[in-house]
């Protein structure tokens, strides 16, 4: 007899309290139920159920086997369900969140490609620079720039996020020399209102890591707006590469401090550890890694 089938019949027998009740539930004869239980006992070499003319009772071995058998059967069911889902076409609404600049300049241009690949998926994308509670706010996945605190979430590691310090040629023509991060004290810095960028900019160079205090009269919570101010010749800004590189290539902005680079920041796509990887979520995680990731970091890792 198939051992898993016998195990399932045994569990049902214990839960129903008798061979006859289990037989009614399983639509088979009580004699066949008894044969499955006897086959298990013969295989295990122990008695699982004490049988009397009036009632059946579990032995100690029978109780232990029942508890473990339930776990095994649940795992088998989960594995079968997982295999079935992997064959399913991704479909349904996918709710994701990303920081403003990354979402507008890097993620949004690629979403049509994802949605063309999976026409049964609809995407709801929100953009914010604040910390997101993925569970309470009902997101399937969240892009996060910067170090992550320990949590029960899972994350896929993406390629590091690169920032570039730059200014317009018009501004640099009239401003003080800018050869070292300390020179920023004599410049108008266009300040990003979130994270530590509002008070200091970090640089790596011949002197090692430099944490340079900065200040400026213009502070905003939006990278695109700060770049607009930089294009207008108002000051120096540090912004993500995908936002400023087109302007640097066209000559409208110039990368400054060539001997000093802004340290790269980690980028993750985060999702709930206990949330089943539905086809839509799995397909989007793979898509994100394909476009923003590193081949050496394809598996989900706990944040804790």
C-alpha cells in the first residue's frame, strides 16, 4: 500500500475516533481503513492503536506518529501547491513601492516591459521616500535604498545605488574652486531633505572616507526638483546616477570632485517572509533582479 495514503488514512482515523467514522469520511470500507493502519504498524514495527470491542485508543507511539504524520502531510500538500503555482500564469494586482527618484527614473520605464511579459498582472506603484511598513500597508514588495534593520522580512540584494555630485557649468564658472569635499563649505549645496544627506555628504578618495558637513538655503524632498535647481545654476547637488547622467552626458551638468566618489548605497527589494511566493510576486522579484541585480545574489535572504 502507498505509505502516504496509509498515513493520511491513519491521521483521519485518529481525528474521527474510529475506523468506521473515518471510513464514512473517506468513502471507503472500515475493513480497508483497518488494512491501511495495519500496514503502517507492520512497516513501523509498533502498535499505533489499541483495539477493543468497544473503543480504540492511541498508544504512546501512535500519538507521537500522529503528530509527526500531520506535519509531513501538511508539508506534502504545501509542496504540491507550490509546484502547481509555479505552473500557473502570473495574474492579479501587484502592489509595490519605491523611492521617488528610483521609481520615476529607473523602475517606471521598465514596468511596461514587465506588464507586456505578464498581461494578466496589474501593477499599483506608489512612490515615497518615507519608511514603509510592508505588512501593515499591504505591499507585495518594496524597494529600499540604504541599510536595513533586522526584521522578519526577506530581501533580494540588488546592485548598489550610485550617487553623483554635480553642478551646472554656469554655476561652476562663477563659484569658488571645488577640488576637495571641504571646499563645499564655500558652496551653495542643494539639500535633500531625507536621510543623512540633509546634514552631510560622504566621499571616498585618497584621504579615505570623508564625512563632510554641508548646508544650503534650498532644501527639498524631491530629487527631480533639486536637479532642476542645479540646472538653473543655483548650486551643487548629490543625486542618483540614473537621474543626473543624462544631463552630464549632454553637458548641462558636470560631475565635480573627480578624485572623490560618493560611497555606493545598498539597494534591496523586500518582501514578507511568511507571504507565499505567488506567481505574480515571484515573477516580479525575478524581473527586478534581472534588471537591477547581481547574478551572485539571486536568492532571498532573511534580514534578521
